[in-house]
């Protein structure tokens, strides 16, 4: 019987070893500090002047030396406990905890806008987090389930956003017509990208998808006549709710009835915020329900199987081409939907919103969430998008905290926040119920 | 049922099969035994379309399947249990078995699962266990069980004894004989463990360096002194010693 080997504890290190290690870290810090801290550009009336700040480099090196030494001393004494605890973490959860936590999260998300602290800023951060949750769940189909490393996912997000912006601006199509169109266009481009990369795996696939993401961005940037280039598209109309408009009545005459008028309440921008919050909640929940459903169907199960063993899949009659294409297409269509929503919410889009860093963030959410865990993705999105956005006024420190959080997670939960894979069918729910055998006396091992 | 004619195949520019002819009749257990590296796995994989045959032909139930992609061959009623088992390690036993039914009508699944668990009762205790945590013998049973769920008319087994204790091998081969007898299942068995395979087989042949050198019934080959010397004495078999 084979078991996954336990994570190796770092070898118990001697003090001299720790000092040498800290010295090395200090050296790296000093080298990094030369360009980062060593110079300062002063702008004055006489023009630019360069100030050399050599002591800063020493301070940085000293701080890193002390910090690294303290950290490794602490780790040396604490590591066994930490390891013990983090090992128990995943195992302690009974299998239906995920379901309970899921319902609690959904309930929380539903009442969130009504809570006393939910001011416009909070709601806007929550909406942003939900966009990334949806993108994470969508990308999870491609990366987490099908195991295809896609670094250009933002391209489909951009396609969704631009298709809504262009269709509504040029042809006057409403949000509700554009939403499915954006999904279909996303899927179409997913297949378009999928075809040439089907034979590629791992690193090669990552590079090609990365290139695809950039190609789309560069096209949006340079196809001035259609996309208005770097200036982007402004004044994208807001979606309506059954024809009721959320436009501010103070910005000009409304087209059709306003939502506030219809209800006979005074207009408030919060109505719009509530509306888009619930809209993205609905879209995101739709994404995860769809993904969960797919996992139980042959197609979805084939995604997971194909990632595990391609030879076995082929010998069972599975066509890898259609299986991979379906994963690409479905993942991309959810990005298209999210992009459509994004354009509608912002009212303004430009290629700047669809750079590689977005793909990287979404991928980080999926990986940190634990590759395939739906709830893990929610936690990771809150951590990676929600917190930095909320602490935006802390400026550059938030990026340091971001990096620190990533490092800590990878130390304590190298498989991601929630890395357990849930079976798609368990005893008592599938056909296996009737065949649960009497407890066998002998064990074959 | 399966006819292989003048099959040449290999990897890159290196030829591993130099014109192989094999027939498998319906309902029999046919085995190919041979030393490590003789090309047995290559033969089975080429029959399944991966790698593609360089020349020669493969007929299944009279239909030419040479050059068909592997997944289409998998849908024709040929179930291939590849060397090294290739189960899905992160999926549960039950999910593994369900993947076996990927290309068949799902309504058959319940009955087929019963059928498979009747052959491999050990798997019944482990339906919700991850495939990767099974013992080697159980993994092989799972791989064969998964293949049976795909309702094949012919079972291709590549070294099911690989890495298993002798007792487990005997148990497994008895079950293979049962499957052949009870379901009239045609079995094409590739083995290095010549004694166990020849004991089981109705007909057998010996493969040396990409060629079939000896043919006969299982009993005939078991009794053949040259075969005994080369494959049954525990001594390292050398290709030249086989007639
Ligand atoms: N994937 C591969 N790439 C290149 N050569 C291979 C590959 N697989 C097998 N071979 C070569 O083909 C020959 C036959 O191997 P194989 O069919 O695996 O033998 P057997 O299954 O009888 O042990 C060997 O010489 C082996 O080195
Ligand atoms: Mg072999």
C-alpha cells in the first residue's frame, strides 16, 4: 500500500548553520537594496539630482539578517508543532463540512449588503471579490479539473467585456442579450485557442496561452477603429432589471422607467450597488453549480480522469481532443460572462484592465485555493483580491503583506488552502448503495 | 477474432516489432510470453493504435482497425489494461469503475458493477477509497474491473503480474480464467511470468526481439525443454536460447 510521503521537516539545523543562512539572506537583501533603496531621485528647481543612500543598504541587510535569524530560530523550536497541526487540519474535517461551509457562505453572501457595515465601499470590494471568485471557479475547470495550465485566461475575460461594450454601443443590444453572447464568444475563442494547443502539455501550454492573452490585449490596444485603442470605451450603458433602469436621474433624462420610480422610493446609488452585487452573486453561484454538476457527468469526470492518466482514458474510449476542448470552452465561456458583467459594472473598459497580472491573480487564486476546491477559491479570492483592495490606502505595504501571505500559505498549506479532492460520488448516493458488502473479516493486506 | 498480420512498429526510428503475426480466436485465452524488452507491450499498444503501426494490418472481427486512433479502438469492444495498471490514483475506486463505463450506456452500470464485484469482492470493501491507496494487487483488480465495465468482447492484459507477490498472481490468474470461462471472454494476455501465463493459456507463443519464435498450446510450451530452459528455470532468459 502506497501513501503519499509526509512532508519533510527541515533538518534540525545548528546555530552556525542558521547564522550562515541569515548571512546569505542579508547578502541577497543588500544586493536588492542597491537599486531599490540605494539611490533617491530628487526633483528640485535645479532639475534632477541623484542622492546616494548607502546606509540604507546596510540597514536593510541588518534587518533581514536579524529577521531571518529570529524566524529560523522560532521555526526550529516550533516546527514540529506546526507540522502536527497543519497535518491534522485537512483530516479533521468530515466530508460534509464542505457542504455546510458552502451553505453558510452562500447565506452570508445573501445577507451581506444588508449588514450595518456594508457601505458603498464595502459593497464594491465585495462585488470585486465575487468577480474574482467567479473567474477562479471558471479557471478552476481548466486548471484544477482538467489540469491544463492556462496563463492567458484574462483574454476571455477581455473578450466578454469588449463584446458587451461593442455590441451595446454599436448595435444597442441590451445587457441581457449580450450576456449569453459574451459567454458564447468566450467559448468560441476558447475552442479557437484550444485547437492548436491540444498536443501541448505543462510548460509549453502555459507559454502558448500566455502569448494568446497578450495577443488579445495587443489587438484591443491597436485596433483603434473598433476598440478605440488605449482610450478604451466609455459610457457603456448600465444593465436594467426587467426594463427598470438604475441610471441616476440627475445625469439626464432616463430611458424608460427608473427602478426607484417604479417602487416609489427616492433614488439612491445604493440600489445600483445592491443590484450588481446580487447579479454577480447569481453569476458566480451559477458557475460553481454548473462546475459541480459537470463533475458528476461523464464529460466533467473525463476532465479529471484525463489529467490523471491519458493512456487509460484513451483505452476507455475517451477522445482527449473533445474532452480538452470542452474544458477550454466552458472555462472560457464563464470568463466571457464575467467580462460582460465587468464592463457593465464599470461602464468603462480599456485594455489596461486585461493585463497579464490579472491572469496571474486568477491563477494564484485557483492554486492557493487548493486546485479544485470551490470553497478554497472563495477564501483565496478574499485574501488575494479583497484584502489588498480594502487596504488600498496602505499603499505599497499591501503588496508586501500580499507577498508575505503567499509565502506563509505555501509553507503551511503547500497544497493550497483546501487541497482535499471530494469524490463526485459516495456510498449511499450512487448505485453502490445496494452493494455495500458485509464487513469483510480478512484484509488482503 | 483478432488477426495481426506482418506488424511492424517502433518508436522514433527504432523498430521494435519486425513483422509479427498473431491470431486470437473468440473465447480463448491467447498469451504471448517473452523476456523484458522483447516487444510485447509494443505489440499490444500497436494493436490499440498507439504507437501507430508502420506496416502490416490489424483486423478485429474482420474489420481493419490499423491506423484508427486509440480512443476509437477502445470503443469497438476491445478493453486494454495497459502495463502498469494506469488507474486514476486520485479518484475513488467507484469513480475509477465509473470511468470504465464512459463510452457505454450508463443503464448497464449497476449490473456491470455487480458482475465486477462478484469477481473482485475485495474491491467492494474499498469503493470509496482512493485508487492510489490500494495495494498493487487491488490496483490490478481495479484496472481489470474497470476494463470489464466497458463491456468488451476482448480483454487485452499487459503483464498483470507486474510487481505482485506470487500468491496474489495465482489468485489474479484464477480470476482471469473464471472471467474467460463464465463470460466466454476472449483474453489476449501478455506476460513475462511464463509459468503462470502458459498454465492458463489455451494457445501461446513466445516473442523474442520483436519476432514470434515459437507457437503451440499452453501445455505444449510448458512441456517444451527449450522453453523451460529459457523461461521457467529462473535463470535470466536469453533470446538466443529460444528455438
Ligand atoms: N516509449 C518508448 N520509446 C522508445 N523505445 C521504447 C519505448 N517503449 C519501449 N521501447 C523499446 O522497445 C522495445 C520493446 O519494448 P517493450 O515492448 O516495452 O517490451 P516488453 O513489453 O516485452 O518488455 C525495447 O527495446 C524498448 O527499449
Ligand atoms: Mg512490457
